[in-house]
C-alpha cells in the first residue's frame, strides 16, 4: 500500500465521518505528501485537528460536495480521491428526498467532473448495500451514484482518471450502529425495540471496511463495483447476545422485547448483489467484483488475481447462515465493544 499512497496528494470527502476518518488515520502510515480532509462539519474538523496536530501533511477544508466551485479548489493537484461524503441514513433520506438527491447524486457528479478537470489518478466511491435492488430514497440515490461512477470511465474522454466503487453493509461501531442503541435500552431496563424478528443484516467492522477500500483501490481498473464477502447477523440473535452482555441476570426476563415493525424504507433482509448483477461478476476468495454492463466501451482487460466464476445466484443476507453467538462475540471483541 505504501507504493500506492507514498508521496501522493489524497482528498477524502466526508473525511470526519466514520469511514472517512478511518481512511485519514490509516493513510498517515503510508507517507502521503498531503491528506486533504473535506467536510462541512466544522466541529468535527476542530476535534480532528486537535487529534492530528502533530501531522504537518494534513489539511482541513470546510466545504460541501454540492458546491462545485469549492470542490475545484480542493481537487487541485490531487492524485487519489476517496468519496465518502453522503446522506447515509435511510429514514433521513426518506423524509428529505430532495436533500438526498443534492448530496448523493449532484454531489457525486461534482466529484466526477472536478476530478477529471484536476487529472486525478483514482477516485473511489463508498456505496451501500441499500443500492442493490433499492426500495428507498437513499438506496436509489446511491445506486445512481454508482452508475455515475461507472459511466464516468467512458464519459471522461482523454482523461486518465479511474473511477470505481465499493459496496458494503452495516459497519459495527459506526455512528448510527444499532449496538449502542440496544445497550442503552437494556441498561435502562427496556424495552428493546426490534423492527422485525426475522430481519437479517450484513455486518463488518470499520477496520475490515478500511482494508477492503484500500485493496479495491489497488485493484481498480475503472467502472467496477467491489463487494466484500460479509458475515450475517439475525436481529433476534443480536438481541440475545446483547442481553447476555449487559442485562442484570436477575432481571433479564423482565426486559420487554417490543416489535415495532420495519421503519420507512427498511428491508427485512439486505442484498449485496442481484441475480442480474451476478451474470457480469467475478468472484475471488474474499469478494465479488461487479463488472460494467458496457465493457466494450472501456477498452481494458478486467482480470484479477484468483478470480473464478461466481458460485452464487444472488448475494442476500437471508440466504447466508447467520453468525452464532461465539462468532459474533469474537467480532465484537475485534472492535473493543
């Protein structure tokens, strides 16, 4: 990875968020020339400045991806871009669809056009499982962002910029994660609010997501969507584990588990790859790589170490065996929860 990042100018949009901030901290080990942290939250930037004050190659830029003129200045002389800025919460996007469009679609277009003009080398979009067969505003906007990134590879003309995406599931320990919510409810004596007992979710740690983003950046040829193989947790199993960890044994049976139903835009299970997408994907030991539909326009060979034909028809959380209690406890230990 040092060969990929050493001496480079790197821009991270949403650089004070969970994924963006993790990328920033990890990049410090690879000796980049400059890391530009681009976000609109001055309070988080202030906290991060205090944390990283010793690193003289870190720059903090206040701005919004909706503002193309601001992005033009931020993109100057950039080599690599990690585009993590987005509206990510399903319910917030559902109630504010025009704002989701401005950030997730218009903002993504601004990233593409300014990166082309700046002559960036690689630009990586962090997407979501919600983009697969979407049923909510957030998913639709992220799917459109993925399509924009893929199309940018033939829209760019003579520009050498490579645009690719990564698509993954829920990050344990991130802001908005269900873990601290369940813990707080248990410590308060209940009730635990469960959307649906049959609900399943793909999960991974923030560190695993970081490693996957960096590996995908190294492999990217342009237009692909990289999808990690992820474990699955069933919500009822998660509640049971959280009760073991945080409930007073003498009062455990008194804690109510209240089913409240799926929230606006929520699915009972999650999808990372559809039946149609499998037909144009390759598989490796740890990921699926979804290739562009119009590969003849790209004039490049798509081949990856250890690839083989996909062994699945779709990739959805309800078709995967959920983790047992021991496996999930091991995962929680890895994030020091």
